[in-house]
C-alpha cells in the first residue's frame, strides 16, 4: 500500500465532507467518466465558447472606465490632435481607455478581436453542423438555439461598436435608423423610442449600453448554458469510423483527458487573441473623430459579419410605393428587414423541413459525410455564395476605388450574379457530391486504385487495386440509402378522393429531388467480392516487390511491373539492357 501525501489526504477529506452533505460522489463520477469523441472540427465550438469568455472578461474591464453618456464635454486627454474638440462623454471615455488607462488599448482591441473570432467560429461551427447533418433528431432544439445565438451575436456586435460615438459608429447608427423608419406603420415610432426623439437624440448611448453589457450577454450566456446541457445529455455526435454506430460513442473520458485538452486549448485561444490584440490595430476611433449628424465618412464598412446586410442595401434598386398614404421604401425594407427575417426563419426551421420532406424520423448520432447528402450540401454552398456576393456588395465603393472600376458596373454585376451564381454553385456542388458517391462505390467494388499496372505471365495487363483499410471501409459503408417517398394515389381502392394528395405529391417530388439521384451502396456480398478481388491482385503483385533489378523481375516468369513515377517499364529496361549488351 502506497503512502499518501498531505495534499492527497486533504483532498480526500474534502471530497468526503462534501459528499456526506450533497451526495455528489456518484453523480460526479458518472458525469466525469462520460466519453467524448475526438475530432478537430469539434474544436470550432470550443473556440466559440472560449472567445466568448474572453469577450466577457475584457468587457468587464472596459465597463469600469467607459461612461455611457452623450453629455457634451471638451476633450483634454493625451491624444493631442483632438484636444479642445467638443465631443460626447462616451467618446471621450473611449479615448481615455485607449490612451490614459494602463493596458486599456490592449484590452479594448482584445475585446473587439475576440468578438470577431466569436462570430466567425460560431458561423463555421454552424456550417459544420449543417453539412454533417448534426441538426437532425434529437438535436433540432440545439440547432434553433444556435440560430438564435447567431442573431444575438450580430446584435451584440452592432451594439458594441456603436457605443464609442465616433464618426464611423454614428454612420452605422444612421443606417440603423433608416432601416427602422422603413418598417411600415410602426417604424417611425420605433426610431423615436430607441433614440429618444429625433436622431441622434441625447439618450441613445445610455439606452444602448445596458443592452450591450447586460441584456444580450445575459441571453447569450443562458442559451450557451442550455446548449451545453443538451450536448451533455443527448450524447455527442461522432464521425463514422470503425466500431462507431448510432448506439455508442468512441472517444476519451471527460476526466482527465478531455478536460486537460480543453483547458490547454482555452489558453491557446486566449493567447492568440491577446497576441493579435497587441499587434494588430482594429477600430482606431481616434482617427475618425467624434460623431456629428451632418458628416458621413467615406468608405464606411461595418464589421465583417454585418457586411452582408450592408451589401443587400447597396445593390437593391430604388423601389418605393405609397399604400394608403404610407410610403414604403422597398429598397430598404426588403433587404434589411424582410430578407434577413426570411433567411433566419428558414434556417431555424430547416431540420423540420428536411425531416418532413424525407420522412426521416429516426435518431441520428452518427454524422453524414457531405457527399452523401448532395442536395443539402448544395443548399449550403448556395447560401455561402449568396452571403459572399452580398459581402462583396458591402465594399463596392472600396473595390471601385482600389481597382479603378465603375461602382455602377459593380452594383449591376452583383444584381445579376445574385440570381445566377447561387443556382450554378448548387448544381456544380450537387454533381460533385454525386461523382464522389460513384467513386466510393467503385472503391467498394474494386478496391483502392494504386496507380500500378501489372502484366501477368500470359500477357494480360491488370490495374493493381488494393483492398480498403478497415477505417476506409467503415467510413464509406456508413452511408444510409434513403428511399424516395412513394407517389400518392389520387383515389383509394374504393374510389374515394385523397384529400391530402397535393401535400403528399409535393413531399414525393421534394423527396425525389433530395434522393432520386443518390448512388446506392453495393450489397454486402458485392463489397466482400470486390475486396477479395483487390486482395488477390495485390497478392499477385507482391512477389515483384522482392526483386531489386530488371534481371530478377525478368526471371519471375516474365512479369513486368510499371509504376507511375517510372520513365519506362521493367520490360523496356530489360530491352535496353539487352540492346546495350549486343
């Protein structure tokens, strides 16, 4: 029996004391032994969480010095170019944080960079979840939480860079006010309520401040907690592989392996954000000056995650209508309110839409390969293409100046491409996925293409295939072949009209659109025969690898081996040797 150290005895006594009062030993031991799968893409969610923690920590520091007031003061701080300039107290305190508070500029830039990383990691994490089908039953609610978190992150970012009350943030607020006023009937009153009267008002910063530091972070923190609880309860998804099914989890225990890795990764994320915040300038508010309503800075762009909304506003034609005495600015209302609302609504409902279309009601704990869901993958790439086009539209003035192009030409090009390019990308992506499915089927039937050609003793040439590894075989055969929903009948056997014919026929057509072109997997017998054939070809070739020169291969019953990297075959080498001899 080994002797225990004082620290171990103290820890054991503490654990016993707590367990006797809370009865937590059994619960904690069961939870800490929970197994989590290991894959690099799962770190995307961890980056999201850790960057949010950095945002909270740096934000607490900034709240100690920021003054959310629009009271006019005369700046007399360390930044000489702005001394004697009249500005709001909010802008003056932001300058003081940047130049007069020790470490203030570093933490302010860390806060901003962490916010960008937070939204970016969340977006890529959502892409991973979408393309792999991790949103399917029983994780539909977690997907909805993710969509809401994305929306809140956009609101948090916009409210954050609007607080300093500099000229750039004021330009963004002018755009936000215009969007609010474009909402029919209630838009003007919403703008008056938010800004406390006519723009810019005197109360906006003080109203926006609690929204940014309290309301939105509280909602995000609550939803993140619920999200993690659901992930913990529902069992983590895993990629296909050997011994991995819908009924098990292959990975490492939470304690101590996963906890140690997660803790180390947090410090990696924190260190990189600190490094970038210390070396790369972001949002230099001292260069913009205080906000004045009569000025709009040229080349004003929001943070990257809001850029697509700005792009939709810029490429929208100038359409207006007057209905019942109300003027509706479609050029603002549609791109800034209607289209984003439709996008996020469809995004939140997509798990239920796909389940209804495909008739799939089973639980899924094993992830899809994107190639095995070509229609879903095509939709995802279509959405990314649309987003990138709108992102480009948000910088049309910068692009025009940088490349000496006409801004009108850029705008009209984007107006055409937004209707043409996404469908083209959808078709290309879908065909690409179907081609990869056919390639996987050929691997199962014939083995892995080695790129080597072998001539048998009787003169026959064969392409040498190697049998798939256990891992590759498990990954490829993890594909589930979904059947197309049957076409409904207009009447039943008794001639009674089917009341749900239109709905069922729509499901049939959509199901055909999703799965009709999918390449089915071979039968288990065909897979076994294909792997046996590949193994036989490899066995025939194997003796040739024991010979080092042409003479030895020539003596092997006339066998000839050709590798892709060789300039000539072994037969040609033998012929050249014989000609040189003569």
